[in-house]
């Protein structure tokens, strides 16, 4: 199976209006062309607005399966939210890496994504917050992610280097004790309120 890095995105923290409040967020990412340096704290040029829940050594890079984008286009259309950005470009989930060929149920905590010039270790699933609802344009986005398990996963940087869109990568199995899908399901209840 070919696994590929389709797109690389970074974003700076900025204030946006969410439910009438000015909120700092870095969920809005922009595609990077060419090689992107990867440091122990993530991609060069990427920021996190709330380091208590994003970023740091254990959540340095956020990866998301491209296969879920069709689900989100349909969900937004069903919620009447698709009009303002029908294309839903890669990076719309707030991810740094948009991957092809690797879903949450195929990834385990401790697995390593080995690229040509760096290695990233799977740490945990993403848990969405209210900012994800705002980014998707409808109030049920967090609940939809919780119900469907389309969460993506955080990566720690085991070997700094660089990444480039279009390159393939290898999944090197870790101890295989806890899958990302199982871990997300265990944390699911709080997102279903």
C-alpha cells in the first residue's frame, strides 16, 4: 500500500470572532510549497494558540487522513454550511499534514511515520473543541467528529529534518498496545454532549 503526504500546512495564531467573542486560534492553515523544516516542536512557521491542548513535544505535528474530506463536505452541505467555502481545501481541519493511505484504525500509539528526511511518532488522537465547529461552519462538527472517529492524530518529532508534499512514507509499527481509534473512542463521551 502506498502511503503519501499529499499536502503540508502551517498557520499563525490570530484572533477571530467566534460566537461574538474574540478568540485566538491557529486552526486556519495555509499550504506550504517546497520543503518544510521540521523541528522538535513542529513545522517551521506553525503556531498553536493554546499550548495547554496543542503543540509541545508530544503534539508537535497534527496529521489528518485525506479520505475524510468527502465526509466533511457532505456534512457541511447537510448542515447548510457549505456555501462559504465549498472546496474545503487541505488544511481545513487544522492539520499540518494531509495524508493518503492511513486511517485512524490503522494507526497505533508508538507507530512511526518514516519519511525520507524525518521520523514522526504517533502519540494520541486529536480531541476537537468549539473552534472546530466554527472552522467547519456548523455547530455539530465536534459531535460529528466524535461519532465518526474522523479525528486524525498528533505526532511527536523523533528525528527532525524536512517534509515535502508528494513524498511517500512508511509506517513502522510500535508496540501496538493502543490504537488511535480505540483511544479516541475511550475519550468520546465528553464530545457527545
